[in-house]
C-alpha cells in the first residue's frame, strides 16, 4: 500500500549572510539600548541589595543575620535558575520577542514588591520572583542579540552589553550616598525607595522594546520565512543594500527543512551527543564565573563592615571603583575577542583574574590590606573577571544550534549558577560569620581554583567563533543535507 506521508518542505535562504553583511546602523543601536539597558537596571538593583546588606542587619530595620542575607541572595539566584529554564524553553518555542516583555514584566514586579518587604520570608519570596524575571531575560535577550548583530561585531557587542550591568552598579553605589544617608532619608525608608524607583524606571524599557522585531533567524526555522524576509528586506532598504548580490565565503544559501515545532528530545539530544564537549565547556565557564561573582559581590559590604569597620551606610561608595573596573574591562578588552580570538582571550582573562584573587586573598589573610587597598585589588581583579564572565554568556549563546539557543543559555546559566552561585553567598556568609580571616581566604582559594580550571578547559575545548556566522559555528537542527 503506497505511503501517504508528504515529503518535507525544503527551502533555501540567505538571510543569515544578509544580516551579517549589514553595516552598523541606527537599528543596531536601538537593539543595544532596548535590550541591553536591562542589565543596567539589574546592576543598579543588585548593587543596592549588596550595599544595604549591612543596613538590613540593624535591629531597627529588619534584623537579618549575615547568613540570612546570604539566604536571601540564594533565593534570588534560585529564582534565576528556575526562571531561565522555563522562559528559555518558551523563548525557543514561541519566539524571542514575546518573552522580551514577559520576562521583563516579571522582573519589574519582583523589584517593586521587594520595596515593601516586611520580614525574611517576604523579602526572600520577592527576590525569588525578581530572579525568575532576570533569568528569563538572559535567555531571550542574549539569543536575540547574537542573532541580530553582524558576526564581525558579535563578540565585542555581547561583552559590552553584559558588561553594562556595571554602569547600573556604579549608579546604584552612588545612589547609596542619598538613600542610605539618615540625614536625608529615614534609614528604613531609603532602601525601600531605591527599589521602588528602579521598578518605575524599568517601565521605560517596555516602551523601547516595542520597536524591536522578532529574530528573522528564529522565524525562518519555524516556517515563517515570509515574515523573516520582510524584516531583513526592510533593513536592507533602509541601509541601501536592497538587491545587492552576496559575494565571498559564507554567501551560499542555507537549505532549511520546514519544522514548526521541535520536541524536547530533539532539543536536548544535541547537548549530550554531538555537542557534548561544548556542553562541558559552557558548564565550566558559567559555574566558575558564577561562584566568583556571587561569592564576592553579594558579601563585599559584609567584608568591609566586619573586617575594616566601614560604616554600613558608606559601604556602597566603595563599590564605585569596583563597578567602574567591571565596566571598563569588557569595553577595553571586548575588541580583542573579535580580533585576537575567543580562545586566547577567554582563557587569559579567567587565569589573570584567578591569580590576582589568590594574591589579594593572601594579603587579606595576613592583615596587610586596608579598605581602600582591598577595594583597589578587587577592582583590578574584576577588570579581567568581568570580561571572563561576559565571555561565558557569549560562549553558550553562540556555540549551539539556533533552535536550542535560548534553552542552551538557560540550561548552562541555571546549572552553572546552581553549582557556583546558589551555594556561594550562603557559604561566604558563613565564613564571614566565623570572624576568621583564614577561613575566608580558603573560600577565595576555592573561587580562584575554579577560575583556573575554566581557563584550562577553554584552552582545550574552546571554539574559534570570532567573525563567523552563527550557522557556521553550529549548524541549525533544521538544516537539510
């Protein structure tokens, strides 16, 4: 009996090559601002949380212990893990653009509710919700940025956008001079106002994102090639490229089998089969940077207050040079990730940051540092660590096929954060509560060892993705032949 199954529909497209040949334009600036500004807002809000950690321990505020502060930070990271997995899968299934709005709205609601927290349970719950939103943002935003930015700019732009978190951190640390100043605002009012203002400002981002289209790459792999073609043609007409023939390497048409949905088996199988080594690479980079950042960043105010007697209301000011160095790192070094190459730059930034941390920890344990010199060495370390951390997100967003990109970001962000991030704030809070410098030094050595391990894995398994089309770095699952 003859088969009635229809042959799969196959079509050819040059959309990836046409997107990659476009010059930098006003649209790309809109993309950077509309999507990247989330990290600025997140930096402001997370920095505020770090700066007020000592204030929250006061009996006339909420009376939390250092371990409870660490628990709240872990609740935020747990929310980020769960949110990224849920939103990551939905982003690959229903599109990048829809979840620009869903994840951001979740995040803003969580930030707003944090401002009215009244005890440990409510504070932890609202931080969990905030984390769920930001976890979704990582998946939707990073996948869209990589799919819309031309290949020759992708590395530096991705690093700069992720590094812009620290512009928000800089603003957040500066704001503490006002919101934590009892001469201006009551101590139990200022920190609440900071979260509330952050949520209100974030509403502007929702408006900006109305002008960002769906990813054409996502559209054509889900059978919506007419929409994808229209979006790319509009770009070309605006920039004077309409009708221009493609030439050079990578200009050959991509043959795509039309598939409107992808089963979970199709999505997950590549991560543990043909892309197994890339999975090990992504997991190692994400876990190492997550442990380092979450260990130090969520407890830096406690260290300054406990070991250097910095007043609780002044700890935020010490974050300003720390935040500036984190921002300048990707801005200055980002260009080299596209020219010198991914593997040497990723490995070197991880390794240099680890060596500086070892030296800083040793001097701290010996009592040879002041609050100023401790901050200076942390700032130097994070000049390199910021680029390393941003490159981890860049790596997992470009080395897997388009159809599983957002979920891959979510999985490796989630697993890496679970391994390196959720435990770190609580663990370092516990070490600080011991009051022993030697105990905290051991924690710093663990973080440095993970960073050195990541550098070694990058040298062994890293992918030379610089200036390459995403489709050449990882062939789409729906590609024919």
